C-alpha cells in the first residue's frame, strides 16, 4: 500500500509541485525560478477571471443538478407504468462518454441548423439564428446546460436509492396527523436524504471543478475568455503558450480547494471512529 501511494500519488504530486517552481517550457530544460510563476499568476487578470468563471460555472451547475436530481428521484420513486424503463432511460446521459455528450450539444446549439434555433423559430420566439457560442451569457449557459444534463442522473439515482429506504410508516403516521405533501417532504423526506444529497454535491463539485472537455470542445474558453475556467486556462498556458511550469502552477493553486473538499467527503463517507 505504501509503495502504491508513493508511486502513483506522492511522486506525481511532488514532481508537479517542483515543476511549478521552474520556468520549464516544452522542448527546453527546466531551471528553478522560485515563486515567480505564482506571483505572475496572481497578478494576471485572465487567471483571476478564470477563477471567477470556475466558481460561477460550478456553483450554478451544482445548484441546478441538485434541484433537478431531487425532482427526478421523487418522480421515479412513485409507482407508475413503465417506471423501470423510465429509470433506465434517465440514466443514459450519465453512462454516455463525455465527448459524445459534448458533440451532441454542439449540434443542438449550432447557429445554423441546430435544433435549439429550429425550436425557437418554430415557436416564433425569435426570427433569426442565435449564435449560442458567440456571446458571453449564452456561451456560459451552453456549458452549464451540457454539464447539468450529464450530471443530473447521478444526483437522481443517489437520492432515489435513499428514498427507497425510508419506512412507509413515517408517511402514514404523518398523514394521520394531517400533514400535506409539503410537510411530509420538509419533515421526513428532506432530513432523510440530506446526507446523500450533500455527498453527491461534494463529489459533483470536485468533478465540475475539474471539467475540461465540455468547456474546451463547446467554447474553447471563449468568447474573449468569458467561459475560460481554470483547467482551460492551465491548458492554454502549458500547451498553447508552451509555459509548462506556469501551467502546472495553476493546478497546484487549485489543489488546496480540492483537498479540502476531498477531506470533507472522506469524513462524511467513513463511519465515525475510523
């Protein structure tokens, strides 16, 4: 176990940390430059904007996925004909490879011939083709929609699994006391699913912060950097600008946040006393 941790976790992290203190560029040897990469990053307006973009993208995505996942779980917990088929179909977004999901959304939001514009024009909401990836607000909306569409089933299935463990006696007793749907949800359902919802949100937050494919393939961080999250900024710095050391420094700066989230997640998942 110790050898595994040393080889597959400790060594890459230590090596990456060292490289972040160098002026390493692709094709050239590295030399130690101290905190220069970090100082330049913190003084870079584009980097600071990528942090804000990441926070906004993550916060909105998690909020929407939590709400939709809860609604999905509550709906699928009801008895109706074809429930098992519905459960299977609603899991499709989660099981598809991310690149397939992204290219589907690229087609949907295509400014010429995309289904989104076709529907809007058919409903007479607009008479012109909307350039979804060409404006700041709409571009951010597209990557959030794609992320939410793929991630919501994870919330739905997780919450549904917990819903099915709640004894029916709780609801029957509440009905005898005259509780309505809202009272039963607030005082029985919500407290019972709170922990699994928080765990799902923490895990999804980690995944969303690390999101790269969706943003890169849909918008490339544009227009004008308005959807450039930290991973995209790191990629551009390391691979486009060839400044590998500074690009790695971006990832190192994100590590404390991710480690805190992982620590909270681990404490909640492990039984008390372990």
